[in-house]
C-alpha cells in the first residue's frame, strides 16, 4: 500500500476488449489491490464479457481490496467520442445490458453498433465519463454501414445512427466534445464527467488546462484516468503485438499504430497525483465517482423460470406430484420400498435447497422432446437421481444402481445442480427452437464459450507479427502437435529445427507464451442454455451467434458458475439418433415399440457378446482401448458396464488404478482398503468411499471424496481442486493442491506412493473426468446399443450407417461386421434403394439394402427426384433420364457406383451408355450434339472389368465393397514376401515375430505419451498395431502417410487373448494399390511414366477412403 | 494448401502433386516448401521460349511447363530432326532444366510422346502406331473424361482410337474426337506462336548513316513526337525510355532515361535525352555513323490527362526538374524526404530517390496544430549531442561549451524505443521543449536511470 492518496481508476480495458487490452482482468484487479486503489472500474469496449472474471478475482482477494465497479466503454459507430458508462444501481445495470444487446443484435456476430441515440434512450442511472479522443489516434470504429439503420426501423424509439463527420482535427473535436457534454448534461444532470489522461505526449499540461476550462464552462467535474490498457509497463510489448494482430500488420510496419510509450498501465495513486498535480480535484473526483456506485455483480439474483408450474401450486408441490405420478407409471407393480425411500429423501433435499424449479425446467424441456418423439437422456451430477428417473429425464433405474443424491447436490455450497440432456443430434435444433418459442429470446440464450489463444494459434499469429515466414511459424506450431494449454517449450522449438536463441524467434515465442490463454473471441457454447424468469438481457448482454436464429450471452460456463446462475446443457448425441433410427426400423419391420427405458435389462446374451469384444458400433465401448478392456473386465451386469465406461479414461489410467482393479476383480489380489495410522482415524474410513469399486478409486467423485476423507479437504477445497484441474489455469494453484493432498494423506499415515497415485488420477480426471452418474447414463446407452446389436443386427447396422458420421468405424467396417453377424447386405440399386439405408425382408430375416447416401458425391435432392419418379421400377437407363431428368453427373455417379444392377449387369456398358445421355442441366458444350430420342447403337464390347477393378471402383464410390476386400488381390504378392494376414496375427502365439499388411483403418494417438495405435484391415479381419514413440519418430512418414501399411514386429498376447502387433518396422506400400486398376493387357500406369506431373482425377487420388484419425 | 510441384526426392518419399500440405507435413515435419509463384514460372517459361527462338521463330507456350516448336523447314539446319531434338534438349539440360521432348507431325502427338516417351521422333504417318500404347492421360484431357475412359476399360490411346468416332462424339463431344485425330496425325492444327508484347516503339532508318550530334538530337525529337502519339492513343505515358543506336558496323548502344511520372510530351522526352547524352561519362561514338535509331518506351503506365490548377502545374514543374536532374546526375543522386511511420524522431523520415518518391501514401505527421507552436523541430541534428545539465531552480544546460538557462520548459513527451529492433533494451526518452533566457528554443531529451541529457534539435 502506498501513500495516502485515494484514487480510483475507471478507464480500464482488459483483454476482453479483444486485441486491445493486454492484461487479464485478474491481473488488473490484483494490481489495483496491490497499489491500494480505492476502486477499479472495468470498462471494456461495448462488452461486459470480462467483468465476471474480474469479479471472481476480486472475490478471491482476502486482504483489503478496492471496490470493483462494473461498466463498459461505449464506442459509437456514429463518431461520438467514447463514453464510459457505469451503472449506479441494478436497474441501470439492466439498462446497460439492454443497450449493449440492442447494439449487438443489429450487428453481425461479435460486433456491437451503437449510436448516441441509444445512450440517450438507456442513460437513466448510468454515470457517464466522456473520454476525449487522444489526438492523432483513431478510435477503431468500424466503417459506417447504412444497413445498420435498417434494423433501427424495426426498433421502437431507438435513436438513428448518423454517419460520423469526416473532420478530425483537434479543434473540431474540441467543439464536438463541448456540445456532447452540453447534450448529456441536459439529459443526465449530475451524472456526467469529463475524463482526462496524461499520456506523456509533451503537451499534457496544456491539454489538461484546456479540458479544465471546458469542464468548468459546462460545470461538469474533471475526472483523472490513465486510460489503462495493461496492468504493468512490461506488457507494452504484448500490447504492441496484439495491436499488430488486430491491424494485420507486422511490427516493423506498424509505426504509429502502436503506442508511443509504455505509460498506459495501472500507476500507483501517488504517481497519478503527481501527474495531476495541477488538477488535484480530478483525482479526488475519481473516489467520489466510485462512491456513487451502489452496484455489484453480487446483486444479480438469478431466478428460475416459473412456466412449468401451474397456477395455485408451488414448484415444490408440483414437482412432488409429478414425481409420484411418474413413479406410479415407471413401476406399475407398485413403487419398490427402496425407490420410495430414495424419492422421499431426494424431494426433501430439493425442497430444502429450493431447486424444484430447476428439475421442473429440465422436465419441461424433456417434455418437448418427448412430444416430438425425440430420444433424450439426462446425465450430470444430479441426473441419476430417483427423481430424474421417475420424471423420465433419465433411464437408469435407481433399483439397478444406487447413487447417493446428496453427494452431488452439495447442501453447503448452494450451488445449482447440474443436469445435461443429450438429444438426437439430427433433431436437437427442434428442441432449441422449442425452448426459444416457450421462453422467448429475451429470457433464453446459450452460454458463451471463450475461445482463447492456444499454443498453435498464438505462435501462428505472433509469428506473423514478427515477420517470421510462414514456414518457420508452421514449424514452430507443429512442434506443439496435440498439446494444449501448455506453453511452448524450448524442446518444441528445437523440434521444429529452429534455434530458440535466435532473438527474433525467442521474442516471438515469448510473446506467444504470454498470449496463450488470452481470449480471442466469444463463441456459442455447444448447448448450455441459460433460462430465467425475468429478462435475461437485463442480466447480461445477448448477441447473435454465427448460426442463424441462435443467440448467446457474453458469459461462459465458469462465469455462470461464479454468479450461481443455472444452465441446462442441451447437447447432441449421435448415438441417440442411431438408437432412435434402430427403434423405428424395429417398429416397422418387427412391430416392436421400444424406448430407452423399455429395453429388457440384464440380458446375458448381450453380456456374452460384449465379453468377446464384439462391440463394433456399440456406444462408448467400441474404441480400441475399450475393446481390449472388455475381455479383461468381462462385464456381467449393468454396474460392470458403468465401470467399463469409466475405467478406460485418462484419470484411472494416469493414476495407475486400472491394473489393481482388474487384479482384484479376477481374484488375483486381495481387496483391501488403504488406512490411515490408527491415531488419525478408523481403518475403514475409505471403505464407504471405495467399496463399490473393490477398493480402487475409479470415479471422479470417489477421488474427490478421497481428498475429503483421507486428506481432510473441506468440500469447497475439493471442489476447488476439481476446478483447478479442469482448467489448467495456473500451475501455482495445482502445486499447492498437490502438496496439500499428498502431504495431508501421508501425514495421516497413508503411503506416499498411494497418495501420489491418487493425485495423478485427479489430474487425469481434470479434463476428461467421468463421474459415476455420468458413466451410468452412458453405460445405459452402451447397454441399449449392445442389446440392439445382439438381437437386431440388421436394424443396428442400418441405423448406424444412417446416423453417420459418428463413432469410430467407417461404413466399410460396419457393413463387414454386420455380414459377419449373418446380415445379408445388398448393393445400392436405383430400383430398390432409398436415400437412407433400409431393411428388406429376405430368407431368414431382414437384409440391409445400402442407400443412395452411401454413394460419395450423390446428393439428397437427386435421391428425392429419383424416388419420386420410380413408381414401379425403371427398366432402362434412358428411362431414368427421361422420367427423372436427373443431371448427367448424377447418372454417371449412379453408374459408377454400379447401382443399375437390376437393369443390366454390366457396369461398363451401363456407364458407357450413361455417358451418351444428354444432360438435363443442359451444359452448352453438349447441347447441340444430342437429340432427345437416340438411335440405338451397335457397339463393340468394352474390355471386361476385372474383379479387382470392380472392388476398387466400389471403394472409390461407396468406400466399401460387398464383392471382396482389396487385400485379397494382393494376397499372393504379400504371401510371397512372407507377410501374413490379420487373421493369422490373431492366432499367432505370444512373442512370435510376424509381418502383416493391411489397409489403415484408424490411427490414434491418445494423450501426450506419443504412442500410436493403428488398426489394419484385410480380408480376414483386423489387426491391432502398437507403435512406441521412439518408432513413431523413425517411421513417422510411413505411419502418417500410408493407406496400405506393412508392419513388422512382435506379437504380444495378453492372458485374456487380446493380441497386439508391436511394430518394429513400418513400410508404406500404398503404391501396390495401383496394381489393382491395371488391366491384364497392362496399360502402363501414368504415374510411373511422368513422375507425378499429371493431374489426377480426385477419385483416383483417393484410391481408398482416408483412414479415420484421432489425435 | 496443396502441393503444386514436388522434386524427385519428395516423389520418392511418397509426396505427390495435389496432396494437402498438412498431410505432407504430417508425414515429413521437416519438409521444406516454397510458395508457388505462377507468374514467375510463366516468366521463366517465356524466357526459355525466347531462347528457343534461336531454333525456330514459331514457338508457342504450352503452360504450365511445356513449349511447342514448329520446326517445319528448320530441322535441316541442325542436321536432321533427331539431331535437332537432341541438341535442343541437351542445351536446355545444360542450363539446369529437366527436359523431355518428342517430335511428331502434330503438336498433340508430340506433346503426348514427350510426356511418355522422351526423345521419340515419329516419322510422318507413324503417329497412330507410336501413340497406340500410350495411356490416355498422355492426351491431357480433363480429369473427368480421362476417368470415364479408364472406368470403361479404355486405358490406352489405341483402345480409345478403336472406338467409333460417332460413339465418342456422342459421349464426349466433337472436341475430344478432334484432339484424338490431331494426336493421331489425321488432322492439322497450326500452333499459335507467341506474339511480342505490345510495345511503344518508333524508329528511323537512314540511307546515309548519320554522324552529327545535331542530327541525332533532332531525330530523337521527331521520334519522340511519333512515340508520343502512340502513347496518347493508348492513354499511357512512359516511365522508362530507351534510345537504341545501331551503328553501321553492327555495334549497338542502348541509352535509357527514367521519369518520375508517366510522361509523353515530346519536348520533355527530347530534353531528357539531351541532358543524358550531355552527361554521359562515355559519350556515344557514332564512328561511321548510325543507320538506325530507335526510341522505345520500355516501361509505360497509365497516364491520365494532366491535372488542373496552379498546384498541379507547380508539381509538374518540380517533377520535370527532378527528371532533368536525374537524367544528368543519375536518379540515385536526386533525393527527397519521405515520411516514415514511426514514433522515433530520427527515423521519422527517410531520403529516397526523388523519382520514386510519389509512391508513398503516408502523409507527414502534423507537428503543429493551428495557433500552436510546433511540437518537434523541422530539422534534427545529425545525431543527438550530449549536453551537461544542472537542475536547480531552473534547468541549466551546457551545449558546445555554451551555457543555456531554460526560461520555459514543456514536457515530457515520452518516447519508448522500438523494443523488437534491438538486441538489448534501449532507454526510453523524455523529450522537452526548452526556451532559454535569450529566446532560443531547443529540443532536449533525457534518458536512462541516471539521466543523461541530449540535444536533438533546435526550433527555428
């Protein structure tokens, strides 16, 4: 604390004025506290996006702290000088929000267009500081667009926006300011100030004198500011960099776009006093200004919408009625005692916490979906309660799994519960529009997501600013492949073959490191809805999103948490679409009415299937890692699936909890519970926490509970720990928590090693944690999808194909899996296929008919036309051309995909015939040459198409072939080289050496360890390849670039029969695929002749579908 | 971004034209790439075409990387067709290019063969036979058509040619059949040789070689007049003019002048050449006289009709003066100041050749507002000079042994140095405007922790 001068800084720009401010709100607030400011006001450009961050930082300061003022710097599109607006009370704050919303709604996403008229309309209760423009500096107002006023016509009473006057000399400004002040004073007497700063321009004192005269003449007080852009002078460099990014110039060319000096930081009050020595009242005025503000974000009271509650009832009554009603429906044979007890308990707790409206709102939203027959399921901390089950929000029967509700709704913290609802991804939009229709756009909006600079974007942008060539920047950026959130390190710079001590690169990297974590722009949250009873746009400004008819607020989910507002996540889940489609197919073809809760439970056949890792397409357990886990874990009941879903996650893996669990499960290890020293507590204190999972913590909340029980964290601390992990915000906090957790546990007598593993696990949970409730919801979907797969494989494959893209597997694998399960799959045909894949009755059940959507490049409109004119059937290609009048391109695609099989069997002849048809789109090139009726042609036969070419063409058009696998044609070649098939690999003994070649299906690089998992496929099945990091380095080109990969290595077979080929060498054999298109006659391939200078048809470039890669 | 060309090494590593850059980088993080520069490639191709003029005047571009030469009647000069092709390719190879070539009766056939069978010379009438085994890609058809043929199983030019012409026309149009027939040597299509770029040029031949300076100058003047007419017709003016003097004995002398703005007045042009010829260190020597003098505008630009108003006239006169001086002394010696966009006072201006000065769009920073004293001196000292300062009641400073006592002082204007340009951080400067007791005004600055003072300039 310094001196006795009382000073408040009001013109503070944070980095939420994107690419203008160069400090985080937290840094500014903390610095203000350190300097002993009386108050600090956050005023970003036409936004309140950063104020909650400032508020959160302010709350955390424990010592004496400055008052935090919430405001905005209004930047006008009509040439009016900037005005700082600070609401004096809550009502005025609401008006400020409304005004900013108005400005945002008339502009495209991310912009805000305001005119002085808007301020005059909403000024009541706002304290206004006129900020004269700094001479020679532009305000950065976007060029005036006439269309802005089009919006105004629709707004009642909004002041029109006039284009700014062109003159911009000091004198004109001077007069303009005077008249502006006069206008404001007449409308808002006593609430207008004139802000001045001392930017060290040489003539500061003279200007100060002038403004003193102006202020005196208009009798408004002069207010001292430093027009702050960053918290400390060291940030000048970064401020220069962000200015350059904003203006798209390099530092060397930026010139006077940059500030002349580093003065625009928070200065100690006595320094401000010195600067304003000749106008001490301007300093004193800042404190008087701050004193007049009686608004703080704490006053924002969030209220739940009350729509769902019928008049005359309280929300609690209504919820109780609905719950018991629902319970009666769910348990027609009478509500079991266990459920009855749970319901009573939960309802009592909900009543105590007064969160009934929240459950009702979620119930309401789920109701929309139910009425429209959209599948949905809730998850999240409060979702797996008995109440949610009986309300139909979830389908996890509380009889099946017992979840302790109060564990997730913490009574102490008064935090709103958290329920996410997944909907069918293709139909979520309907739900969203229903929400808007019911609550109105002023009461419902999406949360924002703050898009921050990540290492890659940061280095790319700063690289440009420093004039580094794109080559260098890309090299730097690619060094951080896949690593998020952490800073660029010297090692990574070296990886890009660049010298980290090169001054330019070092500076660029330093600036990039500082830039990481800076907000870049706001974007809509995937589905987090904020709903209120009163106007939402009086709590926070709302603006349009890039998507039409979407609106989002300026705060993200952390901000919403900070202010304890409620959010319902309306999310999209592909698997629900798939399940819905499967249910529909089952209803049509087998007459079964199904819903999520109605699927027969605990079917042993389903578990048998899963134990064999037969899980292609099954939700959550179809990934490589999960498929490896299934035979080890051998799920036999629902709770096993819950564990299965949760165990293959970074948390348990990093905490090394997987193997202990498996050993205990298979009885190889005794189940025991780590215990503290006797003097510190009972030896079974962890039994309660861990008994469900055999003493091994697997779920996120177990880890949290562990921190509370074993390391004596308070619930708040445990929650803080979870949050610190979720957003690697700052390393300092994490280390503090680590010391506390590990120290706390060892002090109480737990083993050091165990404590550290627990911490690592919590670390792993951070970003991808799965709480038990969450896992239970997902496990339920996994069970449902597995049940469909087991009992209705045709419907399952069909639905899965129609819900693409989703999941891990490409259509080729789904089709292959279906055929292995005895499903007959039929080729696309113009006479039988619809747009979607369909089921057709066949001997012994249902056959899967591939749909037109499987054909690459074929459009849905074409399919509609084709089907509309099909009536009975098409008899000839000309028939289609005449009746459906599809563009020739469409017909060529159909012919190439061999979908005329019901008309003629020869693919080439059909194709040749199609090329002769005239184009209904009437390309001028072809116009003259065709007549409507064509003479029959007598043609020499075309060369016969070999099977390998057929298969290749199938792959090119459909990404799959029902005829054969590409590898069959190369089998002889590879056998000659001693390369075995994937099937041989699965049968090979542990430790054997083998070489295997196949089409690359997937490449995965989970986590940061650098191990790559590759799935190879051939006609005999698939083989799993593991490439250790060292080898990845050596064979990177082959691993990343091959479509057909040959791997030599060692077989690794686990006791459960999971087989891996551990790579020792990798060879790119993609070129072999070209053999397939060569005719026996042997037209030389063009590539071998011309060295790659020939332009190839895109289809030929993509000989086989690209593998699906996950990083 | 996609790869547009790959070298042999890259091809051997599996990279190919059309591959997305990101994929290539994923395979080879250390991959070196250069941005494609199509105009530069085309320029290079044109330069090679120019060079080929030595073999035949009929050279056509076949972009992006082909040249077509019509060598009808020229081959015998080089010892036959095979020898000519060999020599052409060999000399290009020597220049560092990778070359493939073939010779046939039609351009299409030659092109196809060059792509697939380097060095082939097809005897007249042998096209069909030589082309038959080639893949259809050799015809360079559009990818869609090529793909259609491949898919139909017609993968060589021979297979394509075996189909009926009506059959092909019905499917792919007459153009394809025409190309095919052309390739097979069954139709003729002349190549269109490159045209010289439109050029502004006037020349006069003399039956009797001219020798005297006067005649030369008056010739230039009249050439300037006719050149000016052509330029005016096209609404252009010359930025660079070149006079070429062809001496009767075969030596040629080029003399060029440049102008600061597009010019086409004959008098001006003549005067510029007079200045230039006068000032030549190595005067032109007519020897036995010139039999041809050519005047060409080797760089021309859009030239709008001269502006109006006194200002325009004044500007024009200045420009003309600059051009004349530049013609005489060299354009690098006639300089003018240009504003430079920076806060650093000594870097805020740069001296550039006056003829190019127009280009800058930046205006000078205002150093004074109306009715105010200037914020900065008009001229600065060549480099800031240290002064010793005693700060008492008033600021005293000693500069060049003379003590000045500040009567008035305003500041500081704080200017921080451009941090990214310097190895070590440079101190921030605080500038002061100082008026001494005798009314002289100085611009002083102070820098550093323990302040050091400098005088940077004086106000007039």
